[in-house]
């Protein structure tokens, strides 16, 4: 029995070491330019909506975001899943860092220098932020 335990512990150590190496080693990531807050595509206003695939709050707010996409066709809505997409997570992290925002969760909207988080602030304030940004550009 003593030999079996030693073998099991040895295998466990090998697997743990392999996992540690895998997570510590840098992985090649697709490098995409991260836009600065306030930048836009083709001069349009851009709304970045960051969400998590399994987030119930994100899914509850998605119909609101979709309705704004229809209502404001001149606005570029970037709907970006960040829990399973490292490129989108990097974009979210970079934009929040540039804005000095820490500890943000999902759902999150970034529009210029405006950051809205949660299923209460986004419906309450996003449309006003969009119209204000559109007025600045006209």
C-alpha cells in the first residue's frame, strides 16, 4: 500500500507541476490594437458593451442594448464577451486602465470617458450618454 501511495503522490506532483508551468508560461496572444477611450470607428460614436456569457445580468440587459442599436444606427456598438475571449478581456482591461477604473465587473459599457456598470446604471444613463456624445460630434 505504501508503494501505491508514493506512485499516486508522484503522479499528482507531475500533473500539478505541468499545470503550473502551463499557466505561468506566456501564451502567444493575438495582438489587436486597443482603441483609446473616446476613439471611434469612421468618426462614429462607439459604445463598447462588455459582458460575460453566463452572466444573467448581462443577458437581462442585452435586449436594451439591441434596441439602442436599432434606434441609433450611426452608433457603432461593439458587443464583446470577455469571460471566454482573452482578446476582448485585454481590450476591457486596457480601456479601464486608461480611464483609471479598477475592479469593474459585467455588464459594463464604455462610451468615451463614460463608464457604466450594472443592470441599473446602464439602462438609466446610457441613452443620455449616447445623445450627448452625438451632439458633441455635430
